[in-house]
């Protein structure tokens, strides 16, 4: 034996015995990449060829799985059972490590075809080597020299080079494959099973050589009733703002017309729609007509079906198939997907025996933090809506930093402002003027804010320049080695950095253009579709109010920072949904009230019992500090032709709102035919 063989760096003495027991380790990928049976047989044969004469393989450990898996996940699969592998298996890599740690193990050394057969990643391979080294079990490979005497430095150098090259080849292959996949997606081709609503359209492969072998590519095309169901789901969600449960219940009422989705394999099929299946349809961007890939991390970074952020998605450069959901609608559905989280549909009581009441403005009052404000009853039976983020963010105090502990607002004060809102902004004779004035004032306010910010930045820049000039005068005749002069130089540099940051902020401010909203001619014409009426929300039935609020998509945004609120109402440009709501209103019994014979457009008092006898009440102040008579900002309905929305039918809309508002005002309603209306009959309308 040489001196190196006797050194602490030498191999264990068991390797110099007359007979050395060896454990063979093999690994191969699944049948998608190679034949596992032939691969394992080849690996075992190569190891037998290079074995010294006194060595014999006594046990076999192998796996059929990816070599890029983490070590703790290795050896758990059962894919090897699907292949007729004529090698007795004693376990996988995990079983090898467990037996190596035992004193009565069956082997003295471990041999494999190459170290990449243990793992593709060097970190995992080194981990296995370290575990075996602690158990005094050396590892050898058939593509490395097996030296029992002398030093091991040359062997380790060659092994590390082989491992580095193997990991480089794998990573390089994956990067090239990823680039090809992205190109495949950007050209509009589909990968995997088509989503619900589409079917695969087989196309000839653009590569002639692959086309001759029968290789094809696929695009997506609408799949009959399935495609119509997807469009209907998006329509219900956007226009009627229905929840996932409600949509699923509607679909399950007629499964022949709305067939449920079928999961891969069919073993998990429920035969019905569920909340999760509806949600999956509404968040799949492929329905916009674009091909999208990498929405989920199924294999990389140890993730198992984890959702990737949208920044990592790969989109086709242009629409590749017929869209089932318009792109603008999909973007709005995604942007507002969490606004109603945890809020049920309908106006009835919650299905809980402890619940005794419901709230009129439930899910319509929103806090600036993005939460829906919760209704509650305080002293004297006064109804409030509150936002209390700390109750749901325990352990995350920075979740809503700067948010007050609790924000309250009274329901009666909101209703007073809603009365004025509908009377003045929706059905009032000056609604067009108010709308245009709000838009112009909003533009002026934004311009004034930008001008104020610009002046503030210019003053700060001038102040920093003045301080720099003063420092230069002080350091002009000073010794550069003087600590005072060095401090002046440091202070000058700090001021220069501050001045450059201010200049950059000023440049961004000058380049930023305020986003303005100007009504188009078609939108302004919608103002003529509504009659002149005065509402009284307090006297209207609750179900009728909910229908009106649903129709106008009413929301009240509470700005706790300025003690102001923004009321937003819009009318969907969809004749079908409006007609359905109109029929529902027509079936509602009108509340009994004194009949008023005044023509539409007359000024009515707040009680709507007789004309010209009262004025609207002014709201008071909330005892908790929220001013309900603060500025109310109205937003114009987004119904421009660029989004491909259909214009409203004036006659249908006029009949619907005429019936609704007469019911709210406590008046009887008499059907009339808008097409025969005299030219001098007042007919203006709109929505904020």
C-alpha cells in the first residue's frame, strides 16, 4: 500500500479485501424521453464491464423519474412498475441512503454509469456523495478511473468537470426548449388540452420534414354550446355582477344547454358546474382570443401547479383564435375580481339561523382600501357601514398602513345623498350641465394640482442650488485637507444628489399627462333617454330599490382621507338584461299612493305627493366625523363604441325607468308608446 492509501484521504480498508460488495445505482427518465427498460439494462452492463475482478454487484437501486427533482422527493414514484424491467429492484435512491447508514448494510461501495445518473443537479449529487461519505461508502462511476491506490485528487477533478458539463447541457437544453415553446405560443399555436369552450383544430406542421412524419400543430376554435356557455358566464358576471355560486346554480338548471366541463381523464368529473369551475373560466386569458402560456408553474422551482404572476405569462403577438370574451371585459373582470369576495348574491337573509336582518346597501359601499364596508346597527337603531381592517389582518399590521382603526358612515345620510344624486344627476333637468361641469372641473382641478406640485419642486430645486452656492463660497479659499473643507465637500455632494432626484421627479411630472374623460356624442345622447322625475328612496320597497341599484351598478366609494364619497352609477348597454329587469319590475305590485296627474318633468316635492310644494332636505353630519354632505363626484357611463357595446333602445329604457321611478315616487304608472311621443314632450336622460 502506498503512503496516500494509508493517509486520511485514502479509501476505506474494506476496498482492499478479497471480495468487495457493490451496490448499483441507476436512473432513467420516463418513456416521453427514452425507453426506461433499455436504458437501465445499458447502465448496468457498463458498470459490470469496468468493475475490478474482486468486486461483485449484490443489490440494485434504480428509479424511473426526472433527475432534476429535489432529493427529498426522489424515490417515491412507482413508474418503474409500468415497464418490464428484468432487474431485481431493491429500492430507489432514498432506500440506498437509508441502508448505507446502517452498520449491517449489504454493500461496501456504490457504482453508477455516471454521476448524472444519481442526479442532474450538482447540488443534489454532492448531497448524496456527502451522505455516503459519512457512512464510509465511496462512490464510483463507469466513466471515471477506479483507482484503489494513490491519491483521489485527479479522480475528483474529472468528476467535478463531468458534473459541470452535465448540468450545463441540461440547462442549455431547457433554455433552448423554452425559447422554442415561446415562439410556438407567439405564433398562436396551442399547447395541451384546449380549455372549455374550444376544441383543437389540427393543422399541418410548417416544417415539411415533420409534416411528412405526421407531426401536426393545433389552434383553437369555438366548440358550439360550450363556447356559448363561456360567453354567457362572462355576460352574467360583468353585466349582472353575479357571484360564482349563483352562476353555477343557473348553469346547473339546464345541463343539456350548458354542459359542464370535463377534467382530464374524467375520473374527477362531477357532472355539474361548481364555483371553482366558473372561476376558472373567468380567469383564463385564452378566451380573449390570444394564446397564453406559463400561467402556472407546474414543474420548475419545485412548484406544483402554482399560479404565476401575469408578468411571467407568454402571450401571442396578436389574436390567434376567435374570442369568447372581449379583451376589455376580461381586463375589467380581472381588475374587480376581489371586490365582492365573501359577499353573497341576492337581497334576502343569509342562510344562517342567527341572522335576523339584511342591509339595503350591502356590497355597494366600498372603502378606499378596497374592502366592502360591513353593515351594523349601533345605538338607537341607527344603521352604519364600517371598515375594520385590523380584524382580518392580525399579524399583518402593514397590510393597510395609514388606514384608520375603524371607518364609519351612516346609512340614512347615504340615502339622503342618493336621493339628491338620482334626482339631480340622473333624472333632473340639469343633469347634462352638471355632468359636463364635473368633467371640466375635474380637469381644472387636476391641472391645478400638477401646477402646484411643479411649483413646489421648483422651489426645492432652487433652494438646493442656493445652498450649493453658499458651500462653494465657504470652501473657495479653504485647504482641501482641512476636515471642515472635506465636510463641506460631502454636504455639497449630498445636495447635488438631492437636486438630481428633484429634477428627475420634475421631469416625470412634466411628462405625465392627466387622464381626462370626455363624453362622446353617443354617450351624451343617452342623457335624452330618461324622463324628468324626483325620487324618494325611503318610500320605495326594498326589492325595487335593489333592482334599481343593480340596474345602475350603484357603488359608493368612501374616501376616509378627505371625508368625501364618490357615487358611481352606470347603465349597461344591453337590451336583453334591461328587458328582463323591466319585466320583473312590471310584475311587482305598485305601492298604493295618491295619484298625481302632473306631466313628466314637473318639479315635485321630496314626498312626491303634490307638485311645487317642497324642497330637498339637506343632510346633517355624522357623529363619528364623516361628512355626508361632502362633495359627490359622478362618473360617466363607459359605453363608448370603441368597446363594441350596443346603443340603448330609447323606447325600452324610457319605459323601464318610467315604471321604476313612478314606483319609487309612489305614483301610479300608465303605459305609453314612446314612438308616438309629441316632439315638445320633455325627454332627456343620462347616467353618471
